[in-house]
């Protein structure tokens, strides 16, 4: 979904969903330490990227469409460098924070008795797609020819220190944050908290599997991420020209991605519309109107009818009140005796 979005914040929003998927993958295969570790590294680079996108949007007068950006790297140097570092981290480029946590999750998905090669492959494929759309965002925003409105382009300035200082701090954490818990294969710092969950959900194995296999899978994921980076560079470094030619040949795939796999439309057709029809014609039209409304209205009508029946007794004549009082007293005494 993120590969063809034009709204810079929407790209990052879908990326967040993808990273949440990594965390759930880790939990599902018993890699609790790797999952929590990815929560931390993701906090660094995703906060950086969202704040960086805010810096870009502020600089070009609240424009979020990447089709109206381009060539901003010289005008927004701090934003550019920090967002580039965040993109390297989320793409799993070696020794940036996302590389350590992502590859630990991929290895656990492959080697854990709760995982499988298929789960690893899904994570592996997702890693490459992530690198592709993140570098697509970088190239469309900061490289190529400027597509910024000419009146806006004259006033583009780097964001104030109140924004760039957090960007620089987060960028530093995105670069070094992975060293807080490197994978077991480097044999430097253990990062597993699985021991605390041993026999809680299931027996969590202490073994990390074959080290050579871990190295092989790690190298494959890095190569794939670099290849995705290369493809994003070829397609979007100078703008949309090359991608537009491919788009014309693969219009159906472009529309599928642009429209988010029509998930919203499917959700509306399969869930929202049936519930609305059920609520309108059955729950409201049949039950509410014929049961609830009639019950309430009948209660009111009965009360009104009773009131109308006894209303003539309240005519203001004292002799009538005295007669009713006497009859009432007589009936009470008769009942008691």
C-alpha cells in the first residue's frame, strides 16, 4: 500500500503498520526480547521520520503531496540528513538500529520452533518493500527537480532549532540505538528476555540455532534491502518519469496499490453496508418502530386515557369531593370489617 502513496505522512503511517507486524511476528514465535527491542529501535527512527516529515510540510507551507516536492535537500539540509539516517535505519542497512532488531526477528521467525521458513519469507519480503518505499519517499522529497510551487519555493527555509534539535537527537539514536542489544550472532551483548517467559506460554528454547545459517539469512536480507534501495533510486531519483512509463504498463497493479488494495471499499461493502441495512430495515424499521416505539407510545396512550377518564372527578365542587371522601371511607371500613 505504501509503495504508491503520494502523501508523505500516509507512507509513514502504512510503514508503522508494517513495523507493528514485525513486533507481532516476534511475539508469535516466542522472540519476546527481539519484539521489545524492535519497539525501542522503531521508536527512534519512526519518531524521527514523522517529525522530519512535519519539518518538510512546515517548510513548504503545509503541503503533504510528494508530487509537489523535490530538490529540497539543499534547502533543508538538517531535515534531509536526519531523515536519510532514519530511512537507513528502518530499511535495515547494516549497523543502523533497525538492522539489529529486524534481523533478530527474522532469524527467530526462521529458527524458532514456533516459526517457519514461510514466516521468515514474509518478513524478508516486507523488509525489501520497506526499503523500496522509504527511499522512494527520500528521492521524491529531496532529490530530482523541484516541483514545489514557485511562490512557495522562494520562502522555503530550514525548520527552527525547536524542531531540528529533536531531529538530530533522534537521528543519533537511530544510528546507535541498535547497539543496546545486538543479535546473539555477534556475541557482544545478550538481549533476550525469553528466560522470563519460559514455560509461561510454552517452552522457550535457549539455543539460537546454527550460526552460519543466521549469517546467511542476514546477508540475504541486507542484499535484498540494498537491491530495493537501488530500484527506488533508478525509478524515483529524478522524479516520476521512469515510474510513470512502468505505471502505464502495469496500471492494474498501480491502481491496486494506490487504492490500498481496496481494503476500505471491501470493508465498506462487506461490513459497513450490511450493518447499515440491517440496522435500518430490521433493527430500526421492524424492531424499534414496531416493538420499542409501540410499547412506549402505548404506555403514554394508556396513561392519557386513564387521565381523561378520571379528569371529570376533579371539577372543583366541594360537595363532590366530600361525597367521594365519604364513599372512600365507607369502602375502607367495609373492607376492614
